[in-house]
């Protein structure tokens, strides 16, 4: 079909080169076609007239004086060449100019015909034999023969017909009527009668010519319109951004367009031409959509579409069918319009997978687990069997990260998850809910509590047996064990979140009493666990009641002790327990997912405090204000957009703020973290790596991270040993190599500060200079600093 489309287009362009019929009026086209008709037949007419003149002269040579005959014959020859010259001019003229100057060319043609008529009419004087009736009859015969051929041309214009008759037959009639012989008068009337008959015939002939030319114009109009429609159809069909094919009553493919071939990865159209859909499509729903057209209805389908095992793998389409009618208005087949939505479906699947599956292990995450747990709780209200929720924490996993680095730790987590999957059945759900924390949901543990407990213990024995053999960690054997907490449930008013927290409480109890053990949840769990649960459950209420407060710890220049920046730190002013430090509630907020709401509150409060501080001091008084960001919040899909909306809402400058992210968490998803860091840096934010030096993998990835500051973890600063000093000096050297500012936190002694000066560290913070203070006290410090 592509070849046919190219041919049609070529023909259409050729037609445009000869005469652009669609751009001129019907009258202009009519005149042009009449002109073409006349001039194309002119050579034959001219030769005929010249031969006629020669033959007439030859026949009259014995009865007419040679001198007038020579004049008359010479005039005919001159007119022949004169008209032939016009014919050559017309032939050489461009089609565009012919079309434009058609009336001029027609007038020239009519004039030439009248001139020829005058010369032939003059034969009544120059070639008329006075004494030979036979030769007179021969003259009349030639006049009528030549006149009829010319009147046929002029017949389309009545005024020219009358003029031509006067100049052609006027002289001979005048001659007959002026002769006194009654025979000539009778011949004159006979000539008049023949002329009238000839005029009527010519008029009829002229109408035939006009009608033929008009019919031709209408045909050309219709054909041009049809050509345009065909060109538009072929253009739409072949170049449409969606796949199109049409099929007959047997569901045999008649033709397909380029986009359909592209989306199906077909290079040769013959491969699919005449393919019968019944043979290639197994899905009845798709066939029904195609068959709908034979009932005069449209069809719609959305889903996978496969023509064969070799084509269109993972192709998802949105397909619509419409009836295709023949000339009689009957359904002869159907047209299918196919839109490739594979990328859309793939993106949705990826989004769903990211939302419900853990990116590291590819097993369900907390969100999917909670959905399944909610559904199971609802089901237990009617099916009164017991379910079991098992919360597992890998014992001593932090040593793996500390010893071998987070890359090895991540590989270990993936290996553990895979072994758990092999142990659990298809009816159980395994999910990763934290770094080294997993949850297993047993949907049917038993008909009563005792049997449920027994079957749960059997399952845990099976899991322990799976991990009896050591796994390979960085080329060394490592034995994996779990501290496990279990909550059994049947009909219950507890929410999915409540059950998860109870299982986690039991796990912490197991970890507290004996690592590697298992505990079933009881209401009498230790007060410490209860207090931890109380704090976690109280976070949301604390956010709504504004119980959190922001404190600011100054960051000072190591060499001149002037305040350069500050770190914003959150405190929980609990109404009953007093001031609670962040290390008590931040991990709980991260585990429960409330860290996002908490940090949104923190950003709002910091931006408000910054506006107040700037208003009081007349300008922003710091080089930067550091804000800690949890990677759970940072990797949230709309983190960047929400942060920029807050910046705009509070009308603060992004360049004032430095976002702190921990090295241990950023290394788990380096590529995505880099992408978000770069995006926020374009807005003006700066970035620092917090707790630098505690991990193993960060040194190899530091060159990839577009950060501005690295912070040396306080665990290296306090009670420095020789090994600590080596690490600190290495970090400073690395920072200087990468042109990064170095901040040391936890500085508490003058000796430590002097050591940092000697190794050219840039910034420090700690109790030696200032502890974290409220906004009011921080403002006072800044006024003194100025």
C-alpha cells in the first residue's frame, strides 16, 4: 500500500504541473479546455484548408483569370503560415500562461478563423467563373466544406457565427442576387437555405462540444476531489500516529499502516498481509470487538494484543473498531484503530511495584503487607480461624554493615529475603518493613489459639532449618538468626497497625531477653516497650498539637570561632514526660512512616523561624542553615515538588539552606538520590553528607555524589584514638581533594579544636562552643556575633 500511495502522489503532482484545476474557476477551466481542443486540431485544419485552396485553384485554373487566382492563393498561403505561427507560439507557451491568458488565445483563434473566412469569401469575386455552371458549383462545394469545418469551431459563440457567415457567404449571395438570371437568384436562395441549415447543425455541434467540455470539467472536478480525498486518506492512513488496519468479513487483514507495523516490529508487510485474525488471536474478547462491526456497532478493547508468538511481546493496546461500508452502503469489513499504551501500562506497573514492593528485595513492602493484613482481619470476622503475624529482626546485622559496608549488607538482605521466599508457601505473605526487619503473615494458623501457636512454632522451626547452614558474606561464612515476635489474631477490633506494633513489641521483647528467640505478644509486655509504643502512637498527636520545638546549634569557623551557620534540631516537649531527644522518637517515626508528616512540620517551622530571624536582623545572618532529612522522606516521590511549594509559600531563599542526608541511607539508592540532589541544587539548595566515615561504601561513591559538605561523625571526634585521627585526617584530605567543606560535630574540648585547626578542618559544632538553643537565644547569639 505504501507503493500505491507513492504512485498516487506522483500522479497527483503530475496533474498539478499541467494545470492546477483546483485553484481556478469552472469558467476558466472551460475556456482553457476549449482552447486546447481548438489548437490541438489546428494543424490538420490548416493543412486541409491549404490543400483545399490548392485543389480549388487547380480546378478553376481554366475558367478564372490567373492574376486574381494568384492573389487569392497567395493570401491563403500567408494565412496558413500566420496561423501556423500562432499554433507554434501556443505550443511553446507554458501551461500556466495558457491557463492565465486563455481568453486572449481564444480571441486570437477566432480572429484567425474570421480572416480565413474573409479570404475564402473573397473567392466569390476572385475565383468565380462567369460562364461555367459546373465550376461555380465546385466553388460552392468548397465554400460549404470549408465553412462547415469553421462554423463547428465558432458554433460555441453565436455572434461569431453570424459574422463568419456574413464574411464567408455574403459575397457569393450578393453575387447571385445581383445577377439577373433567375437561375442564380434561385441558387442564392438555395445557398441561404443551406447556410441556415449549416448554422443550425453548427449550433447543435457547438452545444455538443460545450456539453462535452463541461462534462469533462465536472469529471475533472470530481476526479480532483477524489484524488484529494485519496491523498488525504493515504496520508492519514500511512502517517497516522496510531496503528490502523482494515479487514474483510472473514477477518482477513487487507492492509496495515506503518505505525501498526512499527508497534508490532514488522519490517515486511507481506508477512502480515492476508493474515486471518481468527488464526492468530486466541482472546475471544478481542475477536468480539472485531465482529461487532458486522452488526453495525463499534467495538472497544484495552489490554494485551498478540498476533503471534513471534510478534508484539509485552504489547498493550487501546483498540477501537468501526464498520467499513462498500459503495452500496453495506458493511464489507471493519477498520481498527490501535493505540500503543505499552509504555503507559509499564509505567503504571512500575509505579504499582514501587508503591507495593521493596526495591531492594522485590518482595512486598509495608504498604502491601498492611493492605493484606487489613483484608485478612475483615475475613476473620466471618471465618473464625486464627492468623499469625510474625515480626523478625536479623540479629547483629549492624555488624555486617559496619564490618563489610552497606553494599555487602544489601546483598545479604537480598539473599535472606530469597531464602525466606523459598520457605514460605503461596498462601503466606512475606514483607520487608525496615532495614533488617521482615514480617511474615500466616493467613490460616489454626482453628484455635493453641493450634495456631503450635503451627506457628512449626513454621519457625522450618525457617530456622533453612538458615542452619551459613550464608556467604563477603566470601566468609555468616550464620543468620532472627529475634521474632508473634501476635495471634482471630476476630478482633484491633487495626492492622495495632497488630503490627504488637508483633514488633513482642520482637523487641525477644531481642531484650534472648537474641534468636521467639516471643508471643502478651498484654503484660515490659513497660519499656509500652513506652516506646506510646511515643510512636503519640507522634501524630504531637504534630497536630504543636508539641515539637526547633532548636539551633551554631556551627563555627575553626580558625576564628565566628558563627558561620547552624544545624536545626527538633525536640519533643511532651506534656507529661518533658523534653524528649530526637534519638528517642526519630527512629520510631521512620519505622511507622510518620517521619514524612513530622519533617513537613519541621520544614514549615524552620522556614517560619528563618523569616522571623531575617526580619529581626535585617538580613539572613548565616552562610547556611542545615536541616536533617530522613531518606524515607527524601525518596518520597513528590519530595522535591512539596519542598519547593513550601519555599514559595514562605518566600525564603533556597540558597540559605543546607540539606543533610546520611551516608548510610543514600548509598542504598545512589542513582535516584543523585538525581534528586541535582534537581534541588539547581534551585539553590546545598547538600551535606551526615555521619560521614561510619560506612564503608561512601568513599567509593563520594566522587559521584554532588554534595557540598561532609560532616565527620561525632563518634570519631569524642575520645579520639590514633585510629580515629587517621580516619579524620583521611576524611579532611578527601574533602579538600573534592573541594568540599568539612564540618566536625561533637567537639567538646579545646584540644580537639586545636587538632582540627592543625589539619585545616573548616567548621565545627559541639558543646565546647554552644549547645542547641531556642530561636530567641539563637538570635541573641547572632547579634553578639555581628
